[in-house]
C-alpha cells in the first residue's frame, strides 16, 4: 500500500514537503509547480469577434445607407478584428 501512495505524491523542490500529484502549488511554501502551466495556444478565437466582423462588413457592402450606420458598421468591423484573435 505504501508503494501506491509514494507514486501519487511529488516532492516540492523548495521545501522538500510531499504534496499530491495533482497539486499546482505547495501548501507550505506556495511554490508553483511548472507542470501544466505551459504557454497557452494562440489562434483564432471565433467567439464574438467573427460575427461582429462579418455583420459589419456586410452592412458596409450595402448601398444607400446613412452615415450613422456606416460609422456603426465600421466600429463593428474594427472591434470584430480586435476580438477575432485570441490574446492568450
């Protein structure tokens, strides 16, 4: 039984305390374990940015629209492009 518990724990490199295998921080010295804390992937978010960009550009392609609608659609395109990429 002691062999299975030794595999489910890891040792903190700073204070040498045994902590659980899934722990992200040491309870005693608050050392953050680097496992699973790698860089987050950067890519297309496709959340709220894509529909805003798409609707704003479709409104801009429409003919005979008011200046207020042009300004609103242009701001939708700019905000959509800013939200389109994931900032992580």
